[in-house]
C-alpha cells in the first residue's frame, strides 16, 4: 500500500512538471535543448540519471555482482572517472562552443555541419532511429516486468501506465521538463541508493565485514577459470572485465542522448561544478548498485540463489529477490521509486533523441524550424508521442529482429559516432571521407563481431567497434581531400 501511495505522488509530480515545462517551451530550441539555459546542478544530474537506468540496479548489478564479486566495483569506478568526470572535462566545453558555432542541435546535425557532408546527417539519423528506439523499448520492458512483480499490476497495464506518464511530461515540457524531473529523480536515486547499501551492509555486519564475507564466499560460488564450474559458470577473464569497464565508461562518449546534455548547458562556467556533481552522483549509484549485487554472495547460497528448474542462475532476479526479502516495506517502496526514476529519465532522453532523428535530422524544412515556428515544436511533440507508442508495441510483442537490435544498440551507436564526434572536436585534419569511414567502420565492426563472438561477449565486440574508428579516421584523413577552411574557421571560432 505504501508503494502505491509513493507511486501516485511521484507520477502526479511528474505530470505537474510537464505542464509547467509546457509554458516555458516556445521554440524547437526550447523543446530539444531547454533553450541552452540549464545550470550545473540540473545539467549534472540530468547526465547522471540518463547514464543509469533500471538495467544497472536489476540485471547488470545482479549479473556482474555475482560473477565478478567485489571486482564489479571497477565498473563503478570506471563509470565515475571516465564516463562522468573525464567526459565533462574533455568534451563539454568544446561541444557547447562548437555546436553553437555550427547552429547544430543534434549529433547528426553536428556531424553534417562539422564536415560539410550533406548525406552524413540522414545516415547518422537512421542509425539513431534503428538502434536507440529498440533500446528505449527494452527499458519499457524492464519497467513493465518490475511493476508486475512489485505492485502486482499485469504487465500489459504496467506498460500502459509507463507509456502514459512518460509521454505526458515529455510531450508537454520537452527537454526542460526532462531536466527538472531528472533532478528530482536524481535526488531520489542518490538517497535511495545510499539507504539501500546502508541497510544491506548493516544486516551483513557492517560494510567492511560484508565485503570480507564476499571475498571468502565468492571463489566457492564462482570458481576461477580452468577449475570445474559451479552451475556452469567460472570467474570472468581480465579481458572481460576491461571490456565491460571500457564499454560502459568510454562508450558513453559517443551516445547522442549523453552528449546532448553538453549542448544544453547555460555557459562554459558551469562545467567544473557539473563535472564534480556528476562524478559524485555516478560514484554513489555505481558503488551502491554493484556492491548490492556482490553482497548477494552473503545473503544467498548456491542452493538458494534464484535459478531455473534446469539449474541456470536467474541473474535478473538476484537483486529484486534480495531487496524484497531484506528491506523494510517503506525502504523497498523508495527503492522501487529509485528504479522507476532511473528508467524514466533514461527512457525520456532516448525517446527525445530518437524522435529528433526524424523531426530535426530528416526534416527537409530544417531551415524553417531554426526560426522557432510553432509547427516545428508541434512536430517534435507529435513524433515523441509516436515513438513512445512504437516503443510500447515493441515491448509488448518482442519481435525477434528487434531483440537483436537491442543487443547491438550500445556498440552500434557509440562505435559509429565516438571517433567522428570526438576527433572532430579536437583536430582540424579530419576529412569528410574519414568521418564517413569512421561511422561506417564502427557500425560494420559491431554487427560483424556481435554475430562472430556471440551475445555473451557483446562488451568485447562493442569495445573493439568503438576503438577501430579511432584508427580508421586518422588513416583515411591522410589520403583524402583536406577539410574546407571556411567550415573549420566557423567550427573552431573561439575554441
């Protein structure tokens, strides 16, 4: 009952913010970037909440926590130092300045204007559409199953509830509403994560005592590689750990829903404070999530860990089972809001970026929309609604090809964009042909390796797909026509 009360209050608050945000949304720039007026705290927390969805608290924490033990904290450290702190310090200033110089609102628009490549924008927009939309559907799916388990709401109705309320505050208020709701959701996530790890570690005898128990129990539950496996698993290799840290940390540098946060900041003076706030936020969320997953070794034995009838471990149920059996009702309700907040913030960013791939990047009348006419905002609102509905049907019916696109999404998108985007910020020698080559090589390598290595090694495939274009782009630039000087002067003005 407490959980239902918290949920109703939370959803009502999100709806109110959407209505408030609608009054501040007049132009396309307002809808997609919040008018580039956001300060350090809101920008930082919006970045952090988009970074971490329900996946980290439910599936990822349970899987990596059980398989890696306390070594899973390396992922949390990588996310905070590389994915948060370094991203803000390395990318934010130049991204804010250069996108303003080029009058670019999206990643595809930035690539087109930066390299003078008129066909690059629709290609990039297509990649976003085909890979981020299924990713948003996967977040909806996870939320639906969570609601079904915790609130005993049928999966179909849970999906409809999430669709409705995400649609209301996103369609009405645009990015401004997303950023404000992200800030509130971020507060819930931060303190909810702190309380969660405090209560669990207290039950384990204190944090350091619980860690000691994990280090003793972990080898028995997950034996080293080369020894007889327990329940069919061995400890992952160092390469697996490194590829996971790299994919989830550096990989975010090429994701459009993350880089959009840099476009929208008020000015460059907010960057140092935003970098610190985001890093602290990422440390808390990652630390709490992966510690909880690792603590499962203390609270479960090989016999009691959630499994199928055939003995296969159900990693997605490890953390939910742990929380429902070891947290008091009020705190469990707060944790459910934490997971809901993490998912809704990620989801709204994904839908906004996906709909912009059509409304902005594939819109032949983009020149008109730059004037801020009302029809451009109406188009974004309409397409945001359409994309949310499409996400619902994907989540509801789970078409097989869509499932593959979900698995490919992170490596495909970051592999395509990271090198052309980042090298374009810092080097004037990158050519138009090299940008095309980088985008297509990253996408091609990800797709090929995903099917060669298999889904179980997708972090390694994604990591290679991200790295390869950083070799391809400089090499191709050496043998192709130099970039246009007028474009470079415009892009690097003041940089």
